[in-house]
C-alpha cells in the first residue's frame, strides 16, 4: 500500500469562497494606506477611519463566514480559498520518495481558525478603538499614523497565521507577528530602553523559531506535504510503519513524532513566552499599553497554542513531547505567578500574569485536553485585554504613573474602569460563574484526571503547581485592585499619611533601568497638572474595556464542563472536536465526577476566595500595609529574589548574552585585525610591488630602450656628416680612397 493511498482529508466537502482572502488583506490594505498617506495627510481622523474601518470590515466578513459554518454539518465545516500557487518544489526527496509539491497561498476557515479569526478581529477592533483615545499625544506629534499602520499589519500577520491552510502560510504569519512585535514594542525607538526591548523580543523569538523550523522540515521529510488536512489524513499511515529512517537514523514513528513535537514546542516557547524563552514578554511593556493588550491577549502569545492545537495529530501521538509541554507549562505558571506577587508596576503585574496564564494553557495541551487549553485562550483574551486596557485607562488618568504605590482611591473617580477591572479580576481568579472558572479550572481538572485515572506522577505534580499558581493569581490580582482602587488617592502631591508612595519615575525621556518600562508619554500630554485629580477616561476608552469585561463575565458559558451539564453544553469543545485526531482511546474516568465536584468546589469556594481574602487582609483591611511590610522585613532576601524575578535576566546576561557579546567582539577584532589586516596587508604589498614595478619600468626598462635610441642617434649623427649632399665632399672622399 502506497503512502498516497493513506491520505484522506479531514473535512469531506469543503466550501470554496472568493472573498475569504479579504479577511486578512483588509487590515493589510489599511496598513498600506496609513503608512503611505498618513505622514503627508496629518489627519488623525482619516487614520482612524482607515484603521478601524478595515478592522470592522474584516470582523464582519469573519462573522459571515462563521455563520456559514454554523449552517453546515460538522464534517463539512470548512471554507477554503486558494489565491495562487506561490512556488513549486520539484524533485524533493522525502520518506515516500521524490515528491512534486506546489506551495499554494491558500486560506482555510474551519471551526478552529474561524474562532481564532473571530477573536483576533473582534478583540483587535476594540484595542484599535481604545488606541484612538489613549494615543492622544501621538495624534498631535505626527507618529499616530505609524502606530495604527503597525497595529493593522500585526492583525494581518496574525490572521495569516491562523487562516493559513498549510505550514508555509502559517510560518509566514508566524514570522510576521515577530516582526510587528519588534516594531510595536520599539515604537518609541528614540528611547534606548524601548529599542532594547524590541530587539530582545525579536532575538528571543528567533531562537524559538530555529526549533520550529527544524520541526517543520522533519514534518516535510516524513509526510512530503505541508497542507494540514493532508498531514492529518496521512498520520495513521505513518504510524502504521514499523520504522522510519532519516539521515541514517532509524526509529519508530512515535520517536520521530516526539522529536517533531519537542522542536515545534521550542518555537511555541518563544512565541507564547514559556520557560526559558519568556523573558521578552515582561519587557514588552516598553511599548504603548494598547500594544501590550494586543500582544498579551489576542495575537502573538496565542500563536504557540494555536500551532499545537492545529498540529494535535502530532502531539497526541507523542507522549514525551506532551509530558514536556505539561511540565514546562506548570513550571512557567507557578514561577511567573510568584514573580507577579512582588511587582509594583501595574503593567508588570499583568505581564507576569499573562506568562503564568499561558502556562495554564500549555498544561491543558500537555494533558491532551486541547479544547480546554484553547478555550482558556479565549476567556483569557477577554479578561486580560480588559485588565490591560483598564490599566492603560488608570495610567492615563494618573498622568502616566504606573507604580501602584502612587495610586489608590480610583474607584471613586473611575467607576466604569473599576467595575470592568473588578469583573476581569474575578474571572482570572476562577470565581463561579465568571469565565475563568469554566476554563482554568477545567484545565486543572484534566491535569488531575491524568493522574487520577492511573497516569504518571508528573500529572499530580503539575496539578499541585497549577493550584499554587492559581492561589498566587487570586492574591496578586486583589493586591493590584486594592492598591489601585481602594483607600485614598496618593498620587500627584495628595496626602499620604502612611508613607506608601515612592518618587515618581514618569519622565518624558526616562530610561527605566529598573524594568518599569513606562509608556513614556509626557507630563503635559493630556493637559494635566501636578495637582490633578484623576477622572474617568473618555467613552472610546472605557467602552472597549466594559465590552471585554462583559465577555469575561458570560464567555465561560460557551463551554460548560460535562459534570455541569445541567447548566449548559460544552459548545466550544464540540465545535472544534472534528479537528482533533481521534486515537480511539477512552481517556475519561467514569467514576471521576464525584472527585471533580469536590475539587471544583474547593477551587471556587475555598482556594481562590481564600487567596483573595488574604490579599484583602494584607492590603485593604490595614491601609498602612503593615503586614506585607513586616513580611518583607522578616524575609528580605526572599522578597529581593522575587522582586528581581529570580535574577533570570542577570543569569542570561552572565551565562549567554555576555559571552555571546564577548565572542562577537573577539570575532569582530579578529575580522578587523586579522582578516581585514591580511586583506589590507595584501593590498599594501600589492601597492608596494606596483610602485617598484613602475620605477623599474620607468627607470630600467624605459632607460635601456632610451639608451639604445641615444646610441643609435649618436651613430646616426656621425654618419650624417658623410651624407652632406655636396659633390665636392664625395669627390674628396673618393680621392682619399
């Protein structure tokens, strides 16, 4: 039986569309128009119309395609479009022999990519709308068009990633979001810290992309194809092979799948900020707050999770790779959550929260619960985008102050922002019936079930780490809310009876070496003075936050766990289930609901509320914060380590970055002194030889030639006297002869 005979498409009757390409290309057109005309036009309203209009039209097209899928049978839910054949790869030698492959620029709108497109365009539009109010200073200084063009380009890249019908288009979007993150994080490139943060994100992701490319090449060598439907259709035939030999190495198919899964996961660690490649994401705070919301909620950080879900046919047959994903996810969740406990910069708290929540998502993937992990992607997008945009509103109202110690009492001045961030906080803490309860707790249950059903101890360890991370999450989020919204306002010269404030670092050209990464808007950018009182932000800022908070409140009901079937159905899991590779194994533990109810109740009624109550006692009950101060005084080294993020950046600097810089300097010195020295020496030697040859030619060769000419001239002069032309002289000579 040939390998081609094993190929079967995952969807039997795909629908073809002629407008699918407009979904990603409309934001691209917006980016091109604003980039080409924005600087000359200097019309922020025109920039808004182009940027928001392209996003709105793209979102509407996604809704139309999504509605089209809803009307189809589950096995037929796929809308495809091939734009053109990009390039042909002829005569490629792969496992099945020599293959002729045409790489097509093609899009695929199925339940997974459609849901992601809905998320990217919907949340992306709200972030664009928020930016029209937040970037007030840039609207006047001529850089606003560039910012909105970058946002549109980011969305175009992300839509290519999720809608690509093959790994080539996915990788195009994969690299595109990496480029756009560099442009947006380093938007204030004239400030050194922003330029460094942009480069850090770019280089860190290139490290991850190296592993991704190796995995991609191995897939092509084994399958001889890049189309996702073809790859899934060939998987059973590949697994049926007794052995696979590549590059002289022979192993069972599962061994190769494990290798591919680990390589692809390296790329996911870069894009989705997992240990050890998470360090770029907290520094991404150097960009404007809307960038933080876009990167941390709806776009770049979800890339790795989408990729793993799309490649689930690899991972479900790669137990070692799944175990690695589970362990790294759990480790990232607890380590990042602990870092968030000791941060004072409001955006840094949310940044480490994002890293931690991504760890939860990877835990779900590692447990084989792809739908649970992906559902947390969606609920997290709702409440984390609300939190980031809400923090942006707070920062703007507090005159671009980001240190929570210099805030307080804002709930009286910013009721919409307070309510929206409060709902998002309850969601991320996992309180019933907010969305985080249905997604994060489902992940924790699936991880626990992996051990409870007779699985490995690793699952139990991961569950314990996840529970500790969940406790820390609830604690630091209530800490953030209390320090920001409760008590009395402490900023801008207001009364501070307990001495909680610290010197403000909000300077227009500040270089936050301490890692605060302020947005770097000027003091007077929004017309506030030093003795101002915070006020609620304009409607175009609080409305997107409120919409996202509403989604964080009700979004969880889209995927009710089976144990709570009396509330509703697991719509999301059923929606994407046709795209998941079916192994035939039955993973559910029928006797589990009892223990599941116990764990569920403990998590939402005891564990998370206990952490929230502890934070309330520490920071709200005592407005002087005496308890946390006493804890820091008792364990100063512990606090210093956590506040310094365990000195991971310093370790990387000493162990990798510093030696690489030294190696680079030495290679530069060798190149400039040795290589260039030899080249320049050869050039100098050549010049000396040429000068010597010129002298020899001018003085010796030409001299000898001239000497011969002179001798002949002298001889000719002698004979000339005998050739006078006088008859008398000739007669005289003849007489003498």
